[in-house]
C-alpha cells in the first residue's frame, strides 16, 4: 500500500534516495555536554535525580505524567512507563 502524508506533517519530500538515514544530531561525548547548568528563573532550582532509584524514578514519572506530556488540546497524553524512563535516561 502507498499512503500519502499530509503537507502539515514534518516528512521529507521527494525521492527517498535524496535523504540519508541516521541520527538527527551526531553522538556526543560527556566532554561535549555543557558542565554548568543554565540559570533558572527566580524561585526555581535544578535538582539532580538518580533514575535507577525507584523512588526518584517514580517522582519523575509523576511530574511528567501530570504536567508535561500532553498536547495543547488536552486530548492526548503520553504515558511513559517508569521502566522506559530509566532505559531512556541512562547510558
């Protein structure tokens, strides 16, 4: 089957051979990552957490599930499992 993708979707156009596959950004080493955190607005602070610790992973899951991963119309909410968060956020 052949499906067309609406123009509103961020899909490459044209011949597939024109588009290379691979990561969007090159892999980074720890040395490539900024050592100092960005400044936070007044009243906020950075917090380190260890997603390998169940209690801290649960806290992150609750924060994301209740606040940050919903579309603008509140019709769709991602529900990443705690195991997925640990897998995605650890080397």
